[in-house]
C-alpha cells in the first residue's frame, strides 16, 4: 500500500490542523511518529505532506487563508519533509554499489520548491544520489554545476507555464553537458505535453512514477533537439522587448477601471495587481510554446482568483484587449489572444458590463 491510502484520514486531518496553526514541532512529531510506527517514508511524503500542501494552496486561492498563513504552512511542510527524509535515510544501510547521480533544479523564476523537494527525496529513498539546487536556478549556474559535478541526469521542476522559456534554457544546458533531462511539474502542460517539445528526454507526472521510470529505463545521452522553427518569426522576441510598455498599459488600464485598487489599505489589491501583472509573461510563454492553452490555463486560474477577491472577472477580457494594442502585427500572438477571448466568453467572463467598475463588497476592507 502506497501514497494517500497508506495514511489514515484522521492522521491527515490532524496534520492539516497542525499546518493551519503553523505548528512545526507538532507536525514533525506526527510525521516522525508515523515513520517509527512502520509507515514508509515515501508514503508520508506522497500521502500526507503532498496532499496537505495542495489543500494549503487551494485555501489561499479562495482567500480562506491569507498569504502569511500559506507561507507559514508551506515552511512547516518543507521542514517536515526534510526531517522525514533525513530520518529515513539515516536508518537505511549504506550500499557499496555505485548509484546514479541526479541533479534537481527549479527553473528560473520558479519558487515553488516543495514539489521538487519531495520528488528529490523520493528518488533519494529509492537509492539515487541526489543533489537539490533549490528555487530559481539560472542557466549559467546550472551549466557550470553540470560541468563541475557531471551528474547522470538533470531533473527540472516547472509548476507555472509562464516559466516555459526559462525551462527550455535549462533543458539546453543539460544537452550541452551531455546529461539527459527529466521534466516534472504542472508547468509542462497536461501530461507533460510541452516537455518533449522543449527537448526533455523524459517526463514524469509524479515522484513515484519518476523513480519507477528511471529504475526500468535509464535515458540515453541526449541527441540534438528539434528546433522551434516558428520562433524565426521573432514574435516572441518582440513581445519580450515590449514587456515593460505592455505592463505599464495594463496596470494603467486596470487602475482606471477599478480605482479602489490603488486606495491605501484596499483589501487584496496588491495580490490582484501582482497576479494581473503576470499576463504579459503568460502571453509571451504561449507564443514561445505556440499553444494558446498556456493563456487559457492562466485565465482559468485568474478567474477563480479574482472572483474570490471580489474583482469582476470581466477585467480579464479588457486586459487582453489592452495587451493587443502594442502587439499588433503579430499573427500567432493575435490568434492566441483571440483564443483567450473566446474562452472567457464561453466561460461567462465576457465583455464588461456598465456596472463592473463599482467597488465590490468583498474588495477593500
């Protein structure tokens, strides 16, 4: 028995409660108690900590929890995962046979480290020699580490599709150093659809699948990846060059329509503006991978995010229109933006209404 089914529901509820109170000592004691009672460390990582952290994220999106509560709970989860892995590793007999060396890294701009940390610890428990570089790994840093240490495999974590261009840079670093690349994380799309497009040798949907896959078949040294020939139209590079202007226009438009977002003490205003400010990067990533799903996936999240904070979701349609202006003459980008507008209309977040500028009841405190 593995995963969630190996951990009783009442134990998971007790762990959730400790996260809610940022009780690091209590959460750690609970997890280590499971380990001592015979629950496998992998089951604790995948069946207790991982689902609890998913619930933490959901509570933040719906505003049930504040940013501070989410950060505190995430910190506790990270500490518990480290403690469980360390205790399990210390009690395991050391083998003399050489083991494969795996280098884990989160792509540039990716700060969600816990999924990658859990995956790294699962592979370590399965007998791999693992080095974890952490969040926001820049391409030059990864490349130098590859040449200095010479790992057998690079494992890349990307949770946000807007970071796909950065993920591509790290995949190319692995190829230059002759190291196969294993991709993981929701940022690579449904079923990892974009992992292979960007040159990754393998994609795993979860840590256990990654370990099983590597145990059965080790990837060959990478061959030359197929180029993304459509980037020759330079649309992506024009979007990147105009990012500052696009962001300025977007922020000005949003604040003009919803002036309460600029008022001192406006509830959720900072979070709303921060999230909407990601839109130019999302549009750029959709162009880079040439798939409008990157944009519609963001719009799906943003609609839920804004609705929970009392902001009319119609702002998303007007935001796309605002971004269209400086990006005229880019046919692939225009097609992606149109796909985004169609998705918004189909989901009931269509053109704004005359009263959508009013201060929402759940807006400023």
